[in-house]
C-alpha cells in the first residue's frame, strides 16, 4: 500500500472555531509547537495585510510564559482558577453583543485531572463554537472526553503510543505496519502529522510555519554587504 502525503497549512486551523489537540509524549515539545503556531498565524496575516482580528488568552502554570506582547491583545493567566471568571465574562459579552470576535485560547500545559474536573473548563470546551474560540490544548492518547476538530500528532517512539494513535485514527484505512512506516516518515525532523476527522485519502503533514523575524534574518544574510556585527535587530540586552 502506498499513500501520498499532503501539506496542511496552519491557516486551516483558524478558519472556524473549534478544538485543536496537540498530542505527544512531552509537554515541552507541545509548548514549542503551540508557540510557533500562534506566531505563524499572526505573522502570516500581518504580512498578507489580512485584517484578521483575534485576541489571545493563555492559561499557563509557567510564570515565565514567553509570548511576544506585541502580537496583539494577549492575556496570560497563571491561575487556572480564573477559568470561572473567564467563562462568565465571555458569556456576558455574548449575551450583550450576540456575537464575539474570534479568540485563540491556549491551555499551555498538559490537561490534568484538575482541568477535567473543573466544570468551567468543561463549559468552555462545550461552548467553544458559540464563544467563537479556537482552543489549543495538550492531550494524550487516552483522553476521549471531548472530540477535537484537529489532532496534531508529534513524534513518539513508544510502541504503546503508536498503537493508541493507530486504533483511534487509522485502523480502518491501513495496516499497523504501514501506519508505523508513514508515521515515522512524517514525524521525522520535527514533522507533525495531522488528523482532521475527514476520510483519510491522503496523509496530512503540517507545512512549514511562517516566522517573520526568521524570514527577515534570512534576507539580510543573503545580502553580500550584510555585517552581522552591525545588525542591531539581533542584539539582546540583559
């Protein structure tokens, strides 16, 4: 059996409100991917002069959560107990305005038993489309409490994890041996495999994310007169 790979562009994640689950073995890898996803959609829409209005709210236990405040309206909460306030405020504005601007809501940590038992966490997930939220959360292979619209599958060498991914998403379309081959090929070199709840005709791989700062640096380095010593954009002050 031979199956083709199809590039999947991250703009598809934001066209409609819904839930995105980043699935993998380590929280650090998930954090890096989430950060790159948010930066990419911000930089891409700004580059293309696309008036894409969105705010970003992040719930993170990491007090040093590193997101660029210049990306727009961004709020970072280190206390997940504020989920109640967040939900009630969103509900109030929805009732007042009948509709809400799209918002990216990131749960920047593995979804824990605390989160699952929090009724406002559950209310936010259940009402994400009404609240016009694109929710990004970190999941594992055993969380079936909510159906996500997209699953972003990170590299995982544990055979038990691969079995769970296979049974959940690909059992009806290929053998386990074929799946292991494709999964290994797609996820090598930090590649991300995508499952989007559509019939699997082509396996999907996350296309290269956009980074405006990196792009600018690459253009500068292509200039034969570029002097890295005089490049103030690369300076860091401590």
